[in-house]
């Protein structure tokens, strides 16, 4: 038999939710706190892909990406990150403007059990150095229009603090491959091409082994 007095004592000493001033204005139907789900954030995308595989997840100009496509792309990139040595808890830099690759890369980093380090695309080399060094990041994902700035920041750091991999995508990679192009795309400036080329060359001639740069990295940056 449970002693009623002990039960009452335990109940009276149980911790209570701290009442805060703003709770006076809090909607009655809403709790003062929430319980985080036990499932990882990635599970939300995976669940949507199973339930609505053909439903539009992203629309970029005239191209539509379904939940199934976004999930598959994120998983492929996550596998690539794993092959690059990204492990649980590692920080991966994500420096992009709004485009499908930003969303896909974000989910891919989470899928790899890594931590997303979002970067304001307006940041310059001096600021980017802190993003590389402070979280001890070894991998960065960016677009061609921003890659030169990351390369400039990386080159200014001591060898032991530099990135090991730079994954570069282009806005045009997200366009509909069957759509008819309207006019020609502007090429990157000579300075951009030189900086990115030097960045890649540093990895290709690394004394520790073969190239560690993503084989799909493109040197020429194009803008939509």
C-alpha cells in the first residue's frame, strides 16, 4: 500500500512551471512550453517524401522539384559528405543565396548527422575566415558567384586551419535542362576564375595525397 501522506508530499514538492510576466497575455489554448519530438529533423522530409512523393517541394523558375527528388538529391549529397570524411557533429559551411541547392544542401548536411553553419552571402573574406576557423570546418558548400570569396579567405589561413573540400554549384544547375535558354550567361571575372583555379590547384598538388577537391567542382561561375 502506498502511503497517501508520502504521495501528497511528493506532489507538493514537484517542480512547477515558472510563471512569467508574458504568460498573463498568453493564449489559453496554447501551452507555455513544448516537448521536442524524439525524431530527427531529417525525418520530416523523409516522411513527406513517402507520403507525397510527387508533390511539389520546390519551384525554381519553371522547374519543379518533387519531395521524392529533393530527398534523393539530399541523400546523394549526404553520401558524398560522408565519403569526404564528414562525421557526426562536424560543422559544414553553407554559403548560398536562395536557390534549390541551398535547401538540398541544408537537408544533406542534416542527413549526414552534421551541423549546418549558415553564412550570409554578403560576407567578405575577412569575415569568412572566422566561419572557417571558429567551428573548425573542413567542408564548405557554395555557389560559383561566392566561391572566389571563400577561396580568398581560405588562402589567407594557416594550412592546418584551411578547408579540405569546397563544393561549388551553379545556379544554372537548378534550371530545367530541357528549357530553351534566353540569351547567353555572363562568364565569371578573370579574378574569380583565377582564385577558384588556385584553390583547386592547391588540393591537386597536395603532398599528402591525390586531389581532395570535389570532382564535380566547376571553375567558371555563372549567374542567372
